[in-house]
């Protein structure tokens, strides 16, 4: 699997933005300019290819020793075929010295997509992530925080987001 940095000049930018819009509900969308045209150096967007075929993308935030996977999506026709695990492996190699953090919708028996939430959590746990016991509320949705390489503390997590909030425009 090949990892390629996506910039505002990248030929795959439109493909990545299309997958982003298709893969995440509108309530989880952020300002496109903040995500895909970041000038702070905090946000990185990667496209992933296998034998020159686009497989998915990831968007990360970095500050100090933390890499936060803000978005990760695979092409719908490739889901369930190990591509997501390969993307995570590439990110783990790229951010080898960092605590890698992400969040997933918290399991909720009342939710229409609870089975999807359970499968998503199992996927990340199979790929080495650990529960942090941090629940984050964002836009009325409860998210469970997972991490790999170290279990992030609530204080470190909160300090990270405080930095992101102060140093990016439109990302929150």
C-alpha cells in the first residue's frame, strides 16, 4: 500500500473530498477549507493506493507527540477486504513515535447504527487500539476515544484539543 500526501494541488483532491462527503454524515463534516487547505501544518491528508488504485484516505492532526486520526475512510466497494487495516498500518509506520488517537461513535442500543458502531470498535481493537475510558461529546454525539502506542490521559487529550481549537480556524 502506498501513502500519498494530498495538497490543494493534488490530482486526487476531488476524489478524496467526494469520499469524505459520502462516508461521514453531514453533522460530522467540518469546514472543507480547514480540513483540505490547512495552512497551519497541523492537518495532514493522505490518499492510499494499492497498485495505483485509490483505496481510501485519512486526515490527521498533529501536535507534539500526538497524532489524531480525524477521518479515515475506504472506498465502499473495498470495505471488509482488509484495506482499512492496511491504511492503519501505513499510518502507524508514518507516525511511529507518536501516540495515535481516534474516536468512534459510542455504542448505544437505541442507535439505528449500533451494530456498525460495535463492528467499528472491534476493527480498531483488532488493529491494536486500546480503550482510554474517555468519552467526548461533540455536536450532540458521544464518541469513545481509543489510542495506540500509549493510553492517552484525559488531561493530555483535553490539552491537545485546546491547542487545536486555539490554532485552527473552522476545524471545530
